[in-house]
């Protein structure tokens, strides 16, 4: 957590907890923008409705925005897309879901556990949001059944709670309210909660098909940032997930883009960038990683995933004359060892280990 020039520890009212709540993160970001004088550079309550090249062969970009029903067009030398990817919900798809009579919702709309009182809930997903929400609602819900999208998960009772069970992927649901899993188990549920991530979506961006979104793969992008044919005048910051250190990754990506645009760093040729993109896509295909996980820096059951994540951060740091310091590396190693020993369900029990503090 934190940026290279503004560590999270600088916040004015720190909470000693290892995993801060969203209120504290928002407070940190507010302090960051205020202390660095960024507030006056940000246009709030403005919608970007169109981003498009001025014309064929022209590297300038038109940005059309709207505020209070008034539209304006401006021309810029470069555009960096930093619009995030936690807005458009991605729902699981299984036979019978449209006719299933219970309530369905996405984790994006989850706020408090009280509506789940005495309910039988099926939670789809096995990442942090699914685990956090499952544990929270289990204190009030009658039963919580987790459905993993992994083919290797089998039906089992979770040790952390008396009313929680792990299942395989959902096979189908029916009009009687049943949810049937591929492991052969079934449950008559009241609510299905989709903790299934989000869709990348850039409705404002017009590139004549040069940059596309195909099953959540935004591409082609060199190092998840630059589209080779439009670089360096168009770039993306913040697309990768499962980085482990989100703010650090975004910080390094932003610095790299700034170095390239200012001439402090150079990009390879378009052909070289495309060749690397194809090589990366080939790696994903070889490992059986689905297209919608293109921008994940961590892949289950892939022995090189930890190395790839750290190599990516190291590579970004080198482009801007920095390095991922040894303290950060030790902290990550300590955390990953804890997860390997205790399991992902207990990740909030982790505290910075003695190795990382020494």
C-alpha cells in the first residue's frame, strides 16, 4: 500500500491493522491528492464521452467531455486511460440461472450482512471478495455454500465455520430453487451472490478496432500498458490485477508512461512490442490460462506465477531507474509462505513477519 514518494505510513491517523479498511484507504488518497497539490488538476463530475484520434496518421487525440449537460472537445498529444475496471459487473453463466426464482446479486452491490439473516446463500467465486463476504455473512446466514470455478475443487466442509461448505462449479439451477453443483451436491438456496469480478469496458474509446476487448483481454498491449500501433500516445494504467501490491504497480506503470512521454525512456519498435505480446499470449495458451485472465499477474497451479509477478514489478521499476526494494520482497515472501501454510481463508491473520522486519 502506498506510493514510492508517499508511503501509506505517512497518513495522519494510522490504524495499526495490517489490512486497512476502505475508509482508511480513502482518507489516505484524499491526503495524497491534497498534499501533492493534485486536487486542482482533477475535474470532478465530468463524464468522458469520446476519446478518438484527430485523424488517420495523426498522433493527437480528441477528448470530448460532458459536465452539467455542457459538452466540450479538447485536443491532446497523449491520452492515458486510467478509468479502472471495477464498475461493470461480470456474472457467472450457468444453465437455468434466468428461471431460478431466488435473488441474485453481484458483490459490487454488497454493503452489509443483515439482508442475509437466516438465508441459505450460494457464493460464486474463490478470490478475496468471495472469502471476505462469505465470512461476514456467515455470522447471520443459515448456510453459506461457496462455488469455486476451479475444476479441482471437491465438496467439503470448511473448518473455519460450522455453516460453510465448499463446492465445485455450478452445473445448473432449476425453477424449484435448487442449485446443483458439478460435484453432485445440491442445495435449495435463497440467494446467489456473484463474486465473479468485472468486465473491462471503455465505451468512450474509439480506435477503429486497433484496441479491442475480447473476453476481458484488452489488447494488444505491450506489458499491459501500450498498444504497439498507437504507442506512446495512447496507454493504459491499472489493468493488471492479482499484483499483490496494487498501488505500487500503478505507481510504477504511471512513472513508466511519464518517462516514455517525456523522452526519458524509449519503447521498442512496434514489431518488437507485437512479438512480445504474441509470446505472452502463447505462454497463456500453453499453460491453459483462459483469455479472461490475460491481465492477472497470479495464476493458480502455474509454478512460474510468483516469479512473473515479481519480474513484472522489477521490470517496471528498472524502466524508471528504481528497484523493488528488499524490504518489499521480504514482506511478499513472508506473506506468500503464510498463505501456503495456512491457506487463503486465513490471509487476514497475517502480520508482517520477523524476517521482513529484521
